[in-house]
């Protein structure tokens, strides 16, 4: 594979929110993202944004849309707009998952899976992780590698 464009990860995910502007602020406060780019449209609508996590994490956040990319595109929705259905689940490795969980909880994240160690056996790894839902219902998993495979 060729190298990615400078400053871009190999893969990035996009999330849609009813209140994207408020959620960008919340994601930064609760989960530690940093705003890299925010493009606002009419009445504060977020047309596009890029939030970074460290040097190699990136998500894009926008306001809900009726669709884009041609005639076969589907509407982009927040879980809050589709009866809480999970429209995206993200997993992020963090340096200190216990501190991260405390920060997220203090910011109002709904912890749906409490902190726990997950040992996949000697041939695999052990992670410590938790699961949280943001205020509009997107599912997030945060993990810290505790042991690598032998």
C-alpha cells in the first residue's frame, strides 16, 4: 500500500448527530478529541468536521443529512432519530482507560459496560475496557492493552 496523505489515518469514520455542534464540544470534553476542522453552514449546522485523537485517530462529525453521494445514498441519522438503533460502534485505544472512564462518566456518558479486564488467552492478549453511549446514543468502546500475545 502507498502511504496515506500526510496527517490522515488509513481509515476514518463519520458520525451524524441531531445537534452536531453541541456533540463536538461534548466529544472533546468527555472523550478527549480535539477539533481539527469544523465547517459550519446556515444556523450553526455542521456540514463537516474532523476530530483527532492523538496522532492517528480521526472521526468526522456532521449534522444529520438526507443523503449525499448520489441517487443511492441513504440518509445519515443519529441513533436519537431512529429510536436508539445503533448506527455506528467505535473502538478507541487509550493510554489510561480507568482515568478515561472517569472523565467520560463525569461528562455524562452513559456507561453501558463497566470497566473490566478481558483476557483472550495466552496466545492472544488482555485488554481492560468499558463501553459508553454518548448523549445521542452512538456506542463507544475504550480499551487499554494490558498484555500482548506471548
